[in-house]
């Protein structure tokens, strides 16, 4: 069984990988700022948050699952808002480190101890209770350095709208953390609108049940109820992988969406599952997809292993792995084996010597060194005889996803500093371009946050107002969407702004204005499919009136 969470990461470890972050910046920026799951707006200091399970004050054991649902929802929204909440795995590590059971109810003192263990700046504590058919959730922020607790914020709604209730609570907490935060509450609620409550409940039960069979049962129900639920697929993949059901694990990891925060980790473990089940071609592809975004040593190493298992030369990838992390002996071992296999014995011996300097007690490497140094000698029994044969390269079984998240946060700070140095117009244009990447992928909260930052830098960027209009249209705020679209058109012609107005008008039954706006959009962009579709809808409505 393999452990997905092998080490603790705090700010010190984040600083240790700053060099990696800077090296990665070129490849990450080439992939696109929108591929990063989190990011801090320019000028916002890093805030590490610990969201604790909420207290169940309903008196109903059947609602105990909401304790863990609260930090899952809040954490997801806070990431999108640009903060750095600790994951459930981080919290579990800290509880284990402190010798506390996973399901314990923390006191104020133990909460602070948890925060110190995880190097968190703030803690979110809260509770929930029922009110007839509804639910009321309350939360407070604890400023860890100052030992100060905020005034409570509350959100309420029908039980069937539980996700929206906690989305609203997340928005109120964000406003407390950053009073200048101006993303609309409706956008927070829209971020969770596609998640079915019954599937979400099954997912929470699936990650909290102590019995593995029960975890699998709940997670399978979750993905059956909601086939596009990436978090549930990721959790199911973990369970299958830890149970050595590698084919099932690979299939589950493949279902994790590329926009999901766990996408890179899913790609890595899918590659491992394929390696262990003999799907070497697909494993190489899986590792390669991760390496294009995140060329960490373990990813490059395993990609090289997959290449070697196909009978091809993985030397170049093993060289890259050694360059990325020269202090891990296994990478030197793999490079030495690959070099020797390609007939480059002298260099193989030099690389193997470095492996032994890093790990002098590596018996397999010792045996290889003896056999390669005196290849004509008769093999002895035991280790040397085994080492005489062409050994397999070593697979790295853990992926430090937390390291990448820390590196990404640090890159955001570098990006923020670069943005701050730009003239306001250039900064606004760059932010609007980044925001469009989020919008195109349906990440409305992230998109609005950057569009708002763009407008704050320079209010005369038409693209930013157009983008805000599109976000507001999708979140159901027709009045603000119309206002932003008109603001964009005052700054310059925009097919997208006309389309927002046209869709709003046809929804309101005004086909006359919608027709004019569709025609304006088609004048600017004759091949625009959205404009063509809007024109067809208008004509169909007008035909119905005849």
C-alpha cells in the first residue's frame, strides 16, 4: 500500500523549492496562467488558512457528514479566491503528528496547536444547526499570530441548498479576510451550482468512512450520481490504487478533469497505475502530460522508466531527473543502468559511483559496481549474481503535489511583483487576458477576480468590462451584466458585449433589440457561431409570433 501524503510542507519547504519555482515559471507561463488553480491578486500577502470541521449542533447523527463537508466547500472557494487553505490531508497529518484521533472535536487550544503545526496564519472554526427544513451555518476567523477571533458570519438556506449556503459563507469569510475583495456573492454560489448534493454527500462519506469497502461503495455511488465529479473520481482512484487495483485506478484517475486542482497528481498516479498494470505506452503519455507542466524529478524519472519498459532509450529523461534533483541516489542509479544498457560503460560507472556516494549501503548498486568493474569475472552467488543481469530502473511511487502548490503560490508572488511593476494599462491588459483563460474554462470565480483586478488597474479596458458582463450573465445577475456590457461598448465595439445584451434581451422577450444586437455582433465577427446561433433563435421566436 502506498501513501499519497508522504511529508509535511510549510513555508520553510516552500522557500526551499523557490529555485524550482523560478525554473518552472517559463514552462508554467507557457502553459498559461489559467492552468494554475490558485493565485493571489497583486498586492495581497500570502495567507495560509486552516479550515476545521464544523461542530454539528443539530443533534442529528445523520447530519454528521456535514462536519467534513464544510471545510471541503470552504477550502475550494478560498483557493479560487486566491488564498491557500490547507488540505484535508494536511490536517490529518497534523492530527497524527499531535497524537490526536481524526474525528476529534478541537477545542480553541488544540485548534491553535494544529495551526502552529501547519504554520497557518488563520483558522476557520464554525458550526451548523437546523431550522425547520433549513440549515444555518456560522463561522469565525481566528488570527493565529494575534490570538484574535473575528465576529461571526452566518448563512442560511434550505437543506437542499446546503452547498449554496456554504458558498455564501465562504464569500463572507473572504470579505473578512480581504475587505477590498469585490467578487460578487452570486459568483461564489455559481461556482458550486453544478455539484449535486446527493453525490456530494456520498463523496464526503466516501472520504471519511473508516472501512475501505464502505469508502468504495460511497465513492462509486458518488460518481454514478454525478459522472463529472472530479473530486470523487480522484478519491476513488486513490482507493483503487491503494488496494492495488491498478486498472480500475487508472480508469478513475483518467476521469479527473484537467481544470481540477488534483489534475497533475491524478496524471502522475494514473501513470503509476499504468506502469504497474503493464500499460507502458499510456504510462509514458500520462507522465509526459504532467512533465510538460511540472517537470519535477519524480515525473521525469517515471516517464523514463515507461520509455525503458517499452524497450526504448530513456537516458535523456533520466539525465533530466538527475539535473532536477541531484541528491536522490535512485535517479543516478537509473541513469547508470540506462547508460550501461546503451553501451556507455565508463560514464555508467561514474554515475553509479555518485549513487553510492549518496547511499553507500545500496547493495544492488554495490553489486552492479563490482560486476561492471570486472565484467569478465565469474558471478558469485546472491546479490552480485542478481546484479549481473540487466536490472530494472527504479520507480518513484510518491508525487509531492503540495510542493507544486507551494511553488505555484510563490510564482504567483513573483507574477504579482511583475504586474505591480507594469504601467497600469499594461497591467490591466495582462490581467484581462489571464481572466479570459479562466472564463473560457468555466471558472467564473477566478475569472471575475482577475477581471475586477484589471478594472481596478485601468477602468478603460473594454475586454475587462466585457468579461465581467459574461460572468454576471452566467451567474444570473442580468442587471449588472447589462451594465458592464454597455460600459464595454462605450469604450469600443465588441461582438461579445453585443451578444451579452442580445441574449439578455431575448431572455426578456425583446426580440427587436436582440435582433439589432445580433446584427452588430455579426458585423464585427461574421463567423462567430454564438452570434449565428443568437440570430437563429431570434428568427425562430419571430416565426412563432406570426
